[in-house]
């Protein structure tokens, strides 16, 4: 496996899989939404394209109420029944993604272990007194951008995967992002990082894993500034990739719980979309900074 640091805390991993072309062909075939499948169906992904939100229906993603972590692992995938070659291929794809995610994030965490604390076995007590894992994996989510995004200012605006909030809510928050890129025959499509007034543009190659900080204020900042990124438009071919994360549990701030008590749980929860829309406005422009 090749390991390339393109900037502080941003790593590219190559030669992770034995047959990346086979994986791309399986993903591409799945996007036809053939009913012969074990993957979840592709559906609209905002204005970007399509994605598979629930990688397969028998695996339940993280439930914020019960706080049970995602059951996406080798053991669970191996238990999936298959009745056709297409289903066998999709099962192979899931196993490869899971093994690849663990391999590259283990390498990433080992490389930067002196700069943040990561322990898969560590637990934390919630505000309700329940012990939950401090770290959980989230994903994977299969994604594809539209074939022609050239008329867009950005395919995806500058943002952090970690959602910044005026008051810290309880729950799992994005900490480490791991994207896998299935193809690269499209034009454009670079990812652009903005870190401490520096701009770093990178065009992923087919077979790349790109691992970087999600923008969590407690995980790998630079001069106390979080990492943000945007994606430039791609065109002439659909762009396929997979995104997965490590998330870290946040118990929430006393101020957040005070507001919940003031308004009541249901009303306070219903207010969050408007609060976040005002707090986190959309931005399309490229930030001012030094292009490296």
C-alpha cells in the first residue's frame, strides 16, 4: 500500500485493493437499480447526483435515539444471503470496502496518534447516564455526481463534514473522513481543501483512498483552525466514490440541555433546522488564501 501525505493530516492511500476495476464495474452496474441486489437503491442526492444512503436494508445505520453503532462489519456482511452472481458481486464489494476502510484508517490513526486520542474500545457516559462507544464507524455511502456539472460554481460548497453548531448538541459527530474513488475518467472534479488560509487542490485517481480531518474541533486542527473542503465541478463522465467516517460522541453542552428544558424536547428539536440554516449559510466562492 502506498501512503502519500499531500498536506498535513491529509493522506492518500493507493494499491489497497486487488481488483479496483471489478469494484467500479459492480458499483456502476448497481446504479441501474436492477431489483436483483442486496445493496440499497440509488436515490436523489440533493442537486449533486444520486447516492445509496442505506448501503443495504438489513443493516441499520446509527440510531440517535438508541445510540446503537452501525453494524457494518465483516461478520455481518458475511451473514448476508445471496441468490445470484450479482448479489455475490455486491457482497464482495461491501467486504472490500469494509476491509479497505479499516486498513487505511488504522494506518492514518497510527500515523497521527500523537496528536489526538483514538481508542475503539473506549466508552463515554451520556447525559442520561448510558454508556456508549466513544468512537463509531459511519457509512459507507455510495455516491455519484451527475455526468455534467460544468455549469455549477461548485459541485459541493466549502464545508466541514463536522457540523458546527451554536450550541453543542449530544450525539455522534464527524471526526475522520475516508473517501474512496472508483473512477477518474471525468474532467474536473478536484477536491479543494482550505486550511489556515492555505488552499490545496487534489484530483483523486481511480483507486485512491483520501483520508482527512472532518473538521471536528478536537481532532487534528491546524493553528486551532478546522479543515474545510469543497469540490469543483466534474463533467464528461459520472464520478463515483464512496464516503465513510469515524464519528466521536459528544455529550452536549449544558446550554443545549437548558434550551431543551426551556422549550421541551419536541419543540427544541423542531427548531434546529432553522437555527442551523441561519448559523451555517451556504457559500460558493473560493475562500481567499494562498494556493499551494
